[in-house]
C-alpha cells in the first residue's frame, strides 16, 4: 500500500520519501522554513516534538539548519516521568540529538519535574508550559501501532477529557500500557491548535494503522482526532 491510496480527509497533505533519511531531510527543510517565518513575523517560534527512536534522524537534520535558534522554544508533546538522564527520557533524546550544532541555542521547556506524584508532576508541567508561545508554530507527532499519539493512549480513563476541545489543562498525567507507564502528555486543544502539524510515520504497518484510524472514534485510536487540515503526513517505506 502507498499513502496515495488512502482516502485522506480534505486538506490533509501527504509527502512520500524514498527512505528515512530523505524523509528526515524533507521534514527538516520544511520545519526550518516555518520556524524562520515565525521568528521573522512575531519574534519567537515554538516547536513541539515527539520522542521515540524514529525522530532521531529528523532531529539531527534539523539541528544543522541555520536560523535564529535563540528565538526558538522547543517542548515535548509527551514525556515519560523519568529524569532526563534516564535512557527512556524524551527530553534526554532531544538534548542529545536536537539541541546541538546550530540548534544548541534553542530554549527547551521540558515536561519532567520531580514531584511526590504523577498528578503533581503534571501540574508543574502545566505551569511550565505557560511560557510556551501559542499557538504552537510547528508540531511533530508520531503514531503507535495502537493508534496512540503523544501519550494519548486508548483505554486511558483520562483520554476523553484530554481530547475535549474545551480541555483547560495544557498537560495531563497518563498511564501507558508499556514501561515506563507513568507519562505526561499535552492535551488536544494545545496540540491541535498548532499552525503547522506534521505526522511522521514509516513502513507499511503504520500505513495500515492510519487506514484503520480513519474509520474509528478517536477514543479507540486517538490519532484520529488529528486527521484533519492542516495536518501534513510524512511517510516512507
């Protein structure tokens, strides 16, 4: 199956690349242009990224793009509730692969905070996100095989609240079905308000997940909530 075979909603744009490196370079070019435009037009730009192993090539490609990185805020769509020194940390991943080269001057707003409980940590993250330029200028999402995105997992008791258009919290505590289970996630209104929204996926299995998500309720596959304009999907085999 090719991404062109999917019946995507009106306004959703699909980009196909030959391989992961080409995908990373194309995304880096387009994201850098959007960030540069945001800096030029309102003096500051905000970039929200996702973790996992897939974004590493994109992070490294973006890190060498020349723009006024000192005016760029970077934050995370979600985080594992572990310190940045933990190998599972998304913040640690961003620090190692994105906050280097030209991008080392960017300003990182992390979600992890030590606290007595995950709920308390989410409250602290919510307060920290008050510094984030909104609407988000560029959002990079990924997607799991179960159709989750960020840490918006199917079956989570807080999912329906997190996906509400009128959810007031910027960050909520979540439980993942895999370790580390304690997670923090940005909520739907904050994420979906982004000016440029990108979904990066690779392989035939992810295309099949995406196809399935087009026909279900967001509570079953949360990525469905984001499958509308102005989403851009970047896919490679």
